[in-house]
């Protein structure tokens, strides 16, 4: 056996049941070449040695929006602000510092800062009266706009609500300043300037560096237009993409038949990229469909009415994005084109529509290894729990959401009540059925840091049976996301021959209280044995 490029020493949590814990891992030519005693022997003469508290397979993020999030990072810093006044003040500061920007675009603001998530344009007018302002809520299903933005978009009392969205209104029918769901947000955003190609590449660079800093080595880009694939390819060619990415292209009701050829062409763009290091870093393997919206906005599709809507309300059970038959037909078409399906499903009717679509796909297109993904998996009817394993569906969770935060107590539980409330985020129940779990952040919706998100699955869920063991949630984040990506043969666990996609931590997460995971230091992140983040100083293995 030859030498090693890199040897990491510490508690190596391999994720491999045959050797779950080793004392070292050795890397050569981008691959894991040895573990434990064999790896320790290679330290002598290795190019670099790093001592760490623990070494794990690099984290995966099964649902994240690096491009949008990276763009948003460039705007006003309203994330984490805790009052309407503070958000308005930050918008005022940003606008004053950027007089050249004709529109002030940014986010994410906390939608729980106003009752029922309804924000008034006048609150922003006081900060910026003369230029349009559009802020996206942290759920990215609502936007808060000022009066100038409404004026530019021509939205007034006579403007009808768009399909599958709504314009929040005052009693006289005039627009309040909050737009609910994408079709309503687009009424304004289609008048706003899009980021330039250069700004998009900058966004990918900035966001993927943030993910690498948090120990992430693979990300599922959860919704992109085909035209934006180029930003990832350009970043990868320029050495500015710091994680591996699989891109999901977003399909729309009505438009999907025409989107099929575009999606196939976008996939080919990535697959045929001639530069070394691009094809193994960027793939376009997946199609994203939104089954429904979100509970907070009353747009998640429910099997039974919302508790707080009158029975004659037109959206008493929420707002499915697709007719179930069209969703199933589109899913079958994209499956026939060879794409994996990734369906946003929040309400119990949304989840059921997704599962029904997957069942339809298998029926009409025949057996194949498909690994369709339900993203978010928020409210699941008990009858649907066994269907995940039966249909081979990956259940993707954002563990940070599975706690009684203000989004739950102020916006969600009042709308669905306690019985349905306790059926949310059934991680423990699905694990017990044998379903494959993957974790994600949905950043910039919520924190991108796995070490902040994952412990909530272990200790945070208010229904104790839905909590999962620490080792299981780490597996969902590493092996689970690799399975989601069809890449369990090359990464996700640390065994000789697999890619050296690694994260080194200050301490062993399985030897400490999960409550302290958010404080664990990420000493370094490596992609194919090359460092993408971290300050850990290695030293040469000779002498
Ligand atoms: Zn998302």
C-alpha cells in the first residue's frame, strides 16, 4: 500500500455497521483508502495529518436553496430581527446605503411578527416611500411589499386573486401589503429586476461556502429554473462551488408538457460538461413539484377543513397547487424522462396526493429504482404512514421545524388543532415502518447548519414517540441523503473505496448530549480529500 495524502485521527463514526467506530481514516487520490489501525500506520509519511474530536461522512442537505439564499444574503439583513419596527429600520438603512438599486429586494423576515402573518404596506412605506420594496417571509411562501411595489404592479381593489394564491386585503378590498403564495408574489416580482448572471454565480459561491463551513458536502438544490443551471456550472468551472449539488427543476401545472424538453436539455448541459470536476460536482437529476403550500398561510392542502376557517370559505381545506390527476400525469411524464421526483408536501392531503402520484407512476411506468422524495413531510394521516416504505419513498424532514417554536404555537396549531398538531413531522413513526429518512435545512427558510437542526429530531419533538435516536438522525443526514442522491455506493459512509467527503468535529457527537451539538466546532470539511472549509491546521506526517 502506498502513502496517504491525508490522515484524520479521532473518533471516526463511519456509518458502516461492520466497523462503526475507528480511530483514524486515511485518504489518497480523493478516496478513503484505510481505516483504524491501517490508517494509523499510514500517518507515518502522510502529506497531512489532522487530529480531531471526531470524523464523520460529510453532511448532506436533502432540501436547500443555495441560489435564492445566496441572492438574499446580498440584501437587507432582516433575518433574526424580532419586531416589525426593526425590520423597517434595516430596510431604511439598506435603501439609504444602496441608492443605485431601483428596487429593494430581500428577506427573510419572520412571519410570526404580525398577527396571522399579515403585514401592512404602510409599515414599509414609512421606511422607503419612493422605491418598491419586496421582502420574502422566511417560509418563502409569502411576501411583504410596500405601496410603491403594489403601484408598480398595478395591484388595487379591482385586482382578482391569482389561481392558487391570494392578495391579503383591507375591509374595502384594497391590498394590505402581503402576498400569499408564488402566483401572488409573482404579480409583483415579475416587474422587479432579476439578479444578473454574475450575481447568481456570486450567490452560489457565497451560499455553498456557508454550507461547507457547516460541514456540508452535498446539497439538494430544491427548486431551480433551467436557465439557472448555468450559474452552478460556471461556479463549478471557476472553483467557486464548494459542495456537490444535485439540482431539482421546478415543474408547473399547465406548463409541464412544454417544460419536459427544457429539463432534458438542462440535464444534458451538466452531464456533457467537458471540464474535469464539473460532472461529478453538479447533476440535474430531479424534478420538483409543489403539491401544496404551507399551514401558516392556510395553503397546505388538508383532508379536513382548517379549524379557523368558516365552512363556506373557498379555501376551507387549503390550496392544492395541482389537480391530483394532473400531478400524477406530470409525475409519470417526468419519470418516463428518467428524472427523480421531489414533491413538496406539507398538509395531509398534499402528502396523500404525492404518494398517490408515486403509486400511479409505478403502475403506468413499471418497476424501477426511483426513490421519489416527499419533502418536509409535515402532516401525515396515520393511514399513509406505511405507504412510504411500501412505495420506496424517501421521507425528507427539516428537523429544526419539529419543535414548539412561535411558527407552531402562533400560526400552525391554531389552524389545525391539537389532534392533527401531534401528527406533524412523524420521524419516529416513519423510521419504525422502515422508510428511509433524509434531513435537510430548507435554508434560507431556516438555519443551514446541520449541527443546529439535527439535535431537534433527537430531543425537540413535543411528541416523544416521534423523536429519533442520535445515530439515526446522523445516518439520515449522511447515508440517508446519499441514498436520496442514488450515491450510497460512492459516499455517505466511510469505507475504503468511497469518496473522501468528510467533516471533522471538535468532539464526538455520539459521546455528548445532543443538546450541545450546535456548539460543536466544525474543524474542517473535505470534498474528495480536498479541504473546502475549516481552520484545523494539519501538519506533515514526516518527522
Ligand atoms: Zn424548499
